[in-house]
């Protein structure tokens, strides 16, 4: 990724267009290139519209990938082709091939991150996991975590604190590990730990994973209201040749 990738904007936010996001991310990890990866979906786009700090953060990220179906559909409507890189798949493709590069798992409920680590140690015995910490830490414990990160200098740091908390946490502390790739992974730890079940493959192929999550967690319906708002404000204008 020595040459900057093509960029398309959506509501003033960048989307980097790459033929192979996993390969690009592996190269950044192995090369020690400081990177904040943002996995952009429709909900985050709408949040950024009313949160200037989040918008600025996304604009400054070194790699913004199209995570959700809404963003992928937007790219299709803009005739950019099919770009779709769900965060959990992207990170899985990187973890499955890492060997010498060190990894740190941070976030999730107590015990969940540790179980996610066990899952990955079974899948990739060569994976070098140097730290694991749940996300329910006190301010005092946070200081210890930051000191640990600074000491260990892991190359790949996964942060599962929820959107947008994880993005802001990365932004505040990434200077401590200047050769690291940081990724906000949301609920990925829950899936790897077996706490939650991911949508069946056929639903993922039809871009219906959001519906399965709503079925599993009906309390998310308020957050899902961002989807029709995104359709009206972003997809409809793109359909008629506007947007961006």
C-alpha cells in the first residue's frame, strides 16, 4: 500500500477501494505501518453526520473499509463495483495467516476475550497473542493496560468496546504503539467466543446479516432506525445520480 488507494466519499467520509482488503491489511501489519482501520457501515455514517468528532476521526483513518450492506449498495449505485469487507471476516482473514506478528485482544465482557483467544489459538497455533484484557476496566486498570501496550508494542491490536467508543479509544491511545495496526472489532469477540451466533452463510451472502442481528437482539431496533434514514439521505440520491 505504498501507493494510496482510490477513495470514494460518502457523506463526506472516505471509503478506500481495494481489490483485497485482507491482503492490504496483512501488509500493513507485517510492515509495521501505523494504521487505524475503520469498518464503516450505515449506522456509523449516520452517527458521523451528527457527531463532528467522529466524522473527523473517520476522515483521518488510514484505512476505511465498506463493512455494511448499505455502504456496499451505495458503492454499487455509484458504479464503483462490489466492495464488501465485514469487519469480522476481514480480521479473521488476517489472524488466520499471522505468525511472527504479535496480537493483543482488548474488550468484551469478562471472560469473553479470553475465550476468543482460545478460539484463535486453536485455529492458528502459530498466532502470537501477547495480551488479553476485557473491556470492563476501571480508570486505574486502564492506566495499567496502556502501560502494558506501550511495553509490548503488539503489531495488531483488536479493540472491542462498541461503536463509537472503540474508535475514540483507539484515536486517543494509538500514539503509544506507533508501528501497530488498530481495529475496532465491535461484537466479533462474542462470535469467536461462542457467546453469540452469527447469521447463516446464506443470509450473509444476501446481505441480510443485519436482520439476523435484529432477530437475536430486538432491543437494537432503535439503532436500526439509522438504516431507513440512510436509505433516504444517501441511497436515494445516489440512485438518481447524486450523493457523495
